C-alpha cells in the first residue's frame, strides 16, 4: 500500500519543511515512503498523500481541527490509529493554518 505520492505532495512538503526543519532538534526521515518528522527521535508528524498526520495531538486540539479541516483517524493497512488524526491538506491549503497544530504536536513530543 502506497501512503505517499511525492509528485502530488512535493510543493506542500517543501512549504512545510521550510518551517518545520528550522525547529530545534527536528530531523526528517522517510518511513514507509512517507516524509516523517521527529523531535529527538520522537515522531510528531508525517505526510501522506493529501494530508498530514499528527502523532502527538491533544483531544482539545483534535476538536479544534475538526472545525477547520476535514480529519479522520490514520489508517495503517487494516489498523485504525484513532490517536493520530489525518488532516486533509493539499496545494490549496494555507500551510500557515495547519502549522500551529504541527508545532503543538512537536512541542508535546518533547515530554
């Protein structure tokens, strides 16, 4: 199963990485073909085709996300990971709107 299409997500990835890769201790690594972002080896976000998945998001933030974005739990094959919201983003999405939530996931990964 292919989770990420670079051709489709290239421009969005570049926009997000321009910000994310400047945060302290952030590294980028590919896992299952997806660009993943870690803070001191703790995964806090990764890109999938048409979206970003946050691994360290609070319940209140998930609720806020549902008001602004189309979100669903991340689906890894047959397994659903309810704690990881997959937020629909594409070329038309204002990256500045999603980055505060990515930043919160990054900050929560520090604990």
